[in-house]
């Protein structure tokens, strides 16, 4: 997700790729999405986030406390907002629901698993937090790069095998797999791999082959056959990186996608919370569109528009509050 870097230090195409992936997450969760389109989107949008995170990874720069503030704090806040939404919707406080939600938050599953209810799209935040711990663990040991590559390959294989038998709380099994994607991003940055048209074409063909061969949905532990799916996700992510680098010259597109990419954590939290609202008006509005395509299009338009609008309102409110606090503080200092 979004990294806390100064505007000068940020790489625009990385923010663009993050923004693109975040918009795909919203599209992938919209009502009426065709299964083929969902299958294509899910084949790479989450791995792309991990790869981009690996691209900007620097060992020892990231501390547990910093990651906690960036990832776990928004997660905790969102969980409490979920509880507040439920209290508002039911006009009553349900102790059972609060306990169930807190239990779901502790497990952090993206889908229902046995008696554990899903926490929704928020599953990504604790997962990437744990993934960074695996990255730090592997890089804390002095070893040659090919040995480290074997370590991450083992992490990925171990995660796949564990998830076939049990879902581990905090998605530790998924984080093991995600560490492989993150390491790929690190390699792309370290070896400064130049993506030319030949590589692009090869990656595109690998991705298409993977899409036709298997299915990827990390939150539900669906990745089989995993070597093919892993390669396909990496290949698709490289294609996205290539096009974001090229499209960086289009200023309006760069600004729009970078703006979303700068605030992916906030937008993810909003997106996960929106479907928990009493959306009778939203669903009633969609029911008037009978065709499948127009229904899906309007669903995307409404949900994405709502999420982006709420994000802009929150950012504007935060900016205003900071300005007010700054003025108050300057007056206090003069006195």
C-alpha cells in the first residue's frame, strides 16, 4: 500500500500502479461483475500490491512501530467503525455482534472460514504487516542472494501447503506466499530489470496462459496450480509496471492514478466499510437497470464514485483541521 515518503522522493509510476490496482479492487467487488472479468482482475491485482511494496522495501528502514501505525492502526479504527455502523443500523448494542466482530478482526480472514466470519477487504492490512516481518526475517540473515531466493521460494511453498489444511490467524499462511511476491519486487528494483517489448510480450503470454490454466484468490486461499498462478501474477504485474512507466508522461492520468495511489489505505478502509452501510437507496437504484452490462456499469459508477467522494471529503476535512490547529498554535505561541 501507500508508503510514507516525501513528495519529492516518491516514484510516480509506483503510485500510479497502486492507484490502478486499488481501482481494480473496487471494480472486482462490484455487483454484477462478469465472472471472466473478475477472474482476470483477481489474477494479479493483490499480488501487484505486494510486488510494489517489495520494490520500495528497504531493510532496517521499516520498524514494527512504523508499520503498526501505518497498517494496524487503520485496521483497528475500521473495525470499531464497523461496530458503530451495526449499532446505528440496529438501533441497539449487540454484545454477541461485538464479540463476533472482534473475533473476526483477530483472525482477519477475507472470507468466512468455519464459524469465523469474514472481516472483508481489511484482511490485506494485517497480512502485509506480517509479510514485512517475513521480509525482515529473511534479510536479517547474511546470505548470498541466490540462497535468499531459495528461502522465499520455501516460504511460498510452505504457505501454499499450510493453507490447504488450515487457515492461520492473521493470514500468516497467505503472508508466507505474499513474501514471495514482495521479494520479486525487491529483485526488480535491485537488479534494475529493464522491461522491453520482448519481455512485455513474453509476460503477457505467460499471464494469459496462467489465466486460462488456473485461478487466484488470495483471501480464500485459491491458487492452483500455484507455480503457474504465481508466475502469471508476476508477469501481469510487470505488464502493469511497464504501462504505468510509459503513461507517466500523460499528466492528467498520472495525477489521477497517483492521487488514488497516495491514499490506498484510506480508500481500502472506506471501500470495506461502504457495503456495511444501509444501502437501500443504492440497491433500489440499481434494480431499475435490467441489462447485465448496464447494471454492472452503474454499480461500478455508484460504488467507485461513492468511495472516492468520501475519501476526498475526509482528506479535505483533515486538511482544514490541520490549518485550524496551525492557526490556533501560532496564536498560542504569540501569547
